[in-house]
C-alpha cells in the first residue's frame, strides 16, 4: 500500500533518475500556486478596507498622524475612531474631526510608534462627540468656509450647531459641514 506524502520524504522512487526532476518541478509549481494564492488574499484584504479600518489600525499601533482637514493641519495620536469621526490628542488638546464626503481631508503617518497604542472604546459618531461638547464655552469650530475656526460657545441641535461668539453673534452651521471642533486656542 502506498501512503500519501508531501513530496519531501525520501523514498525508493526518489532515487529514480526520471522522477527526481518531476518531484522538484511539482514542489516548485505548488510553491508558486501558494504564492499566487497568498498575493490574491492580501489584495482582497487591502481592497476591502475603508478609511475607518486604516484609522483604527493607526490608533491600535499608537502612530502619530497628521490630518489636513479643510486646509487646517492637526498632528497627534488617535484616541477615538467612529463611522464619521476621528479624534486626535494634539498638543493643544483633543480635536474631533468629521470624516465625510463633504469635508476635504487627508491623512499621513508622521511617526510609527515603537510601543503603545490603544484599543477602541465606544464607537461614537461625530454628532455624539459634538453633544459631549454641548454648551461648552471656549470651543473652536472649523468649516470649509472658516478653516481656521470660529471661537465661542457650542450649542448642538439635531442637524446643525450654533457657535455663540463673545460678542453675542450666532453662527449656524449644518453638522454635515462642520469639519472639526477643538478647545479654543489661547
């Protein structure tokens, strides 16, 4: 009875001059097929990933990233990722950034971490992060029209925010157009 082998065990047939070359060719063909299958699997994985996946990987690794949103750049470590939210811990404090099609945005790894990183907690959305800042004075809110931000007290409604400036002037912005929110720079 012949027992199955993977082609790597010595046998009486491996000494046969006609079979030695064939066995090597079969092993090389099998390795090539495995390399193609692994490359296909890696490509399929890469093609299935979204921005949220990439951001979560950076958060887990603890990498420092730069985010350019509405022409404003923030650099820090990612603290939170949601479906339309990325929160960075920057030198000036925590910045919540709106990740959506209406807001121009780009990401860059500034420094790969050698250790650290955090795991995701609750997976909030951008509006939830705005609600956490509701009625807070000293907030700066950036938009595509005001990339440097508008300072004041933040009031959050269902689909818009109001920034009440020190002068009492109120600016109303649809949440879909809010690019970022952070503590007011002093």
